[in-house]
């Protein structure tokens, strides 16, 4: 019936970008933090969630990175947002059960305020669509691939799909964590930088953040053949938050902590 109909998300065709395509075994890493207080303040001022603000920061950072390389697509990028799924049934297996919401992010919107509003609207539609029928991670990706490709879902063809028909541009994850300090062997854990995985299908860059003890800790993983400056993308995240604070609320809302940026690279 109508209650089971999944709300449509327009424009779910991932455009080509420099970071989509076959990846190598090499990885570049960058990691840093922004004050969670600032992120919450932006969300509160605009009636949006922390996750909406995080998605906006990522959209803005990706837009800036792509513009620097004259590679910004006219269409919005398409991202997958992992979601933990637990039915509580007897058939549940041990370990995490992961599905994903797939949604466009407004990398094609020039104005920061409008990007924030657009993220709020698109993520709301994605949540409604997911709530009606939470698809499997693979099934959600398959729904975005051309029919001839989905009928031949082998590893080799998914590698081809990531090259010719990228189902998504990247994965963005936001994981809520404890808002109090943790200790390990008597030492205080200062930050918790999450690092995720890359695949040919999910793109050559992954952005994951973890909220911990008043900060939002970002970890970015990239294939250096696909993204040549993972440090630069992290810097654009801080710039994106500054832009929202300046335009949306003003300097009086700033935490003043700033951002602690560290980046490293592994051959």
C-alpha cells in the first residue's frame, strides 16, 4: 500500500569525480577535531541535527576541494551513510548489522546557508525512505546501478561499476560517542580519530567522525592515487564550520577552541 512506498530521492546518479575509480592498496590519512559545541550551536540556530551539520561540513569541504581542481560536477555528489540495524529477532547474528541511507549532498549549491537547508531537506527524505524499508547495504547500492550491471553483481563487475557507473561518490559516517573523558591504563584519552575502509565501489575517500568529550573528531582515509591532498580536505572542514558560524550566527557563538589538525601519510 501507500504506507510501504519509499519516498523518492531525486537525482540519485553519482557524478564522476577524481576520487571515484579503482583504488590501490596505499592509503593517506588525516585527522583533526572541531568543537562539538560549535556544531550543536549551528544546528540549534537552524533547527537541524548534529548529523545535518556534519553532512553540510562535508559537502562544503568536498565542494572546495573539487573546485580547487576544476573538477566540481554540476550535479550533487551522492553519499552513503551507514546505519546500524538491529531487529531484536531471534535470527539476529552476532556483530554489527549495517545498512545505509543513500542521499545526494548539495556540493553544487554555492551559498553556505542554502547548502545547510538543502542538507536538512534531503536527509529528512532519506530517513523517511529508509524507515519505510531499510535496504541492505548491497541492495541499496544495487538500486543505484544500471540494470545490466546489477544482474551481474560479481566483485569484478562491482569494480567496473565503481569506474564506469559509480553508485555513490563516498561514504560519510557520524558516530556518537561518550561526552566524558575515558582513561586507558591511567592515562586520559584525549581524542578518538576513527579510520574506515575504502572500496572501488564506495570511492577513494572516506570521511568518518566520532563525537567524544566535547569535540568532534574527524578521520579521513583516502587512496593517494585518487586524492592527492587529504590534508587539504580536512582544512576545508574547518573553513566550512567557520563559514556557517559567520553567516548563520556570528562570532559570539564560537567556542574559541579552534581545530587541532594532524595529518600523516602511509606509502
